[in-house]
């Protein structure tokens, strides 16, 4: 996103062809901020697009380092509101006793509900093994005992029709490393990967900083149009359009990334949707990187997760690569472990050569293998299903219910999904104008009031005003955090009303964001067979949102009627 693709014939030996870091850096240095609207940005050719740097850094504060290359300078400023907020949080963490006025982190996707369960399990005696092989260089794909256990684990939980093979498993230190490695071995510098927005923004760094690979966006929005049946729905038509637009401008797209469950939306793709996406990729000879990082974090029995590995037949098995890790599903984001399953041995060997830089230490490999053995229903190995997942799902559901009930009370629209740790929230009515500058101001307002959220721009959302909130936290932090959010929203609402009174002739068409412009589903997504079923609480929440977001009561007061 940062770089402009160069079409000049000359290229420095030390610079990947098709990319001019020096030119990009000089342009960044001269930028005044992230002006310009989304329509103008979309209309520009992909080869001329640059990121709205207002969301990544403040160029006015940037000073080029003489000690770094152009690429190094870009890497040093490749941060956004996500990184800015993360640093602020670590400098001023909330602590109930030591720092009660510190920042509450609703921005980083971590499960903070299961430390008691995981700390107990990870300190049991079977975890503490120290043998010579664990302290020596392993196979770069990972110790075979771990890869065998991963294959059995994925076979069980992905409901694979046949046992998965250990030879197709590769172990790295986290899924960020996996994205980086896959982008590097599947794409050449300047080529691109297709992904639907909004999406987890860390992927941008993963595929760009090492591999110099671009992302091509299939923009999803809240309006239900065409074949869509829900907000932000990914359809093959949207993928086709994004791919054809890119190819028409000479951009070579080599792969498609699918997030299932989706971060930040929380969507779970049906089997028919997955099949459609994979068939689309096969038609265009695209690799498919499927991130199933939250597959065991579906916390409501009404929702069913379908793994790509559970499909009876993959349309193109040699170009289908599945990722999973323990950071989210086992609430241990501090333990860096991710795994790739691919039947393509060329891809496996190429990624394995990069595992030299991204290996998992031997003792951790042993602990992970022991953890993954605790599956199934037997007395000897029942901990994951009967203890951990049962408790984790109940805690996630209770936390999700608390946050969404608070949002309903505030009259704030949101997508009510049943997977992951996050809720995708519509704060558009709290923006004075529908711009990403206004979104960033609201994000900073939350941070000034000591609560960290993630704004939509960090996920490349096409509509300003959407935010992601993480709910997988303890009750006392959720309560205090939601109090701080309520305070900001109420203050912002009063400010906007006061401004409207001062400018009574200003029409609603002057750019003010309004959540009532289109239908926003507040209820959870149902399969077509269950579409007639509704939840009374969701209906009440929707009515509350419509009443609160309407200005009818403000315009039609008792005094006016008198």
C-alpha cells in the first residue's frame, strides 16, 4: 500500500524490480497528512495508489535516518493507530491496584479470560521435559513428534474426511511469520495478493516488509446490494471485480487470503461459500491462504465452523494452504506458535527454508505437543473438550453478551456474531463528517479517556466510523471500559447537537455520517433455513438504535407543537 510501483526501466541492483523505495520514501517525507476521500482513492489506478499515511504515522514528525536504507526508513515508520495505541497502552497499563486510571486495552485481540486454566495446565509435570534433542537444532519444519500431534489434532477438530499427514505440517513462530513466508515464496516483489476488506491489518506488514508484496482489496461495505444478504458479505462477484480491476492495470495477483472466522467481522463462512471462493481461485489459478486462527473460538452452539480441511474434496489441493495457531484458541498469545498445512511439497520446502529465521524453540515444541494431546473424550485425554473449551466458550459468551447489551442500551449498531473476541461497531453517527480524519479524532478521544479501541482504517475498512472492540476480558475491566466509552459517546453526541443548533440551516447531506442511511443488521447471521427465526432481544436492540439515532424527537419538541 505504501509504495508506488515504478515503471522505469532502470533499477538498482539492491532493489527489487518494480519497486522504488527511494521514490516512495521521498513522497512520504513530503506528505502533509492523509487528505482525500475514499472514492478518489478507489478511482486512481492501483499502480498509483499510496496508503493514507495519516493512519500509519504523522509524516510531519518523520525524519529520515541516515543510518538506514530507504527500505529501512519505510519499515521504521510502518506503524499506524494500532501501533501508536499499543505503545501508549504499554506505557500506561490499567491495573486495578497499582494504576486504576491507566489505559484499558480493548484494541489488541487477546483472550484474557483463561489464564487460570492455561497456567495450571502449562505448569503440570508432563510439561517439564528436558532432553538433548530439545536443546539442539531440529528439522526446520519442526520436530516430528510435534508435527504428528498437529496432524492428529487438526484431523480431529477440522473433521477431516481422512487422517492428515505429518509430512504436510510445518511449524513456525506465529501466523504473522507464516503470512510473511508464504507471501515470499508464492509472489515475486511487486506482485499482489487479493484480500477482502476490512481485514486484520497486521497482514499488510507481514506480506510487505519482507516479501515486498502488495495487497489488492475487494471492498466490502455495510449496504446490502446485489447478491448480498448481510452487511460486509464477501461474494465471488466482489472478488471477480477486484481481480479484474487489478489485472486490467497490469498488477499480477498470485493468491487469495481468506480469514475464517473473519477478523474483525466475526463472520463464519458456510461450506457453500467456502466452495465458491475456492472454485473462484481455481478458475484463476490463485493460491488460497486460509487463516483459521479462531476456529475453536466459536462460542455459541447456534453457529457452526467449517474448516477447509474438513471438505470432502478441495477444488485445487496443490494451491490450498491452511494456517492455525494456539495464540487465540488457547489464550496464549505470548507463546509464538503457528502451523501450516499444505499438500504442496514445493511450497512446504520453500517455507521450511525460511523456518531457519522463524523457528520454535525445542522446549516450547514439547509443551505444545503435550497440550494438543489433551483432546477427545477419553478419561486420559479429555482436558481440551471437557475442561478448557467448555469453560472458555461460556466465558466468551458471557463477556460478549455484556458488551453487546451495553451497546444496545447506548443505541449503537453492531454486527452480532458468535466467533472470535471482537465486535464490529458502527460509530458513524458520532463523526461530524464521514472522513477518516474524523474517525481518527474519535479514536484519539477514546484513548485520551483511557480506553484503547481499533478504528476501521486500521482494517482498511471502506467506510469511516467503524470500530473493533475486544470483549474477551475480565468483568471489572469490561465494566470500567464501557463506562469510559459511554462517557466519550455522550459527550460527542452533545457536542454534535450543539453544533447543529448553531447551524440550523445545514442539511443532513453535508457529509455528516448517519447510521440510518442504510440497514445495519444487529442480529446474528442465520443460515437461510433459519432466516425466519428472530431474537426478541436483538429486535429490541434494533428498535432502540433506530429511536436513538433518529433526530425526530429533537426536531419535533413539545414547544414547537405548542
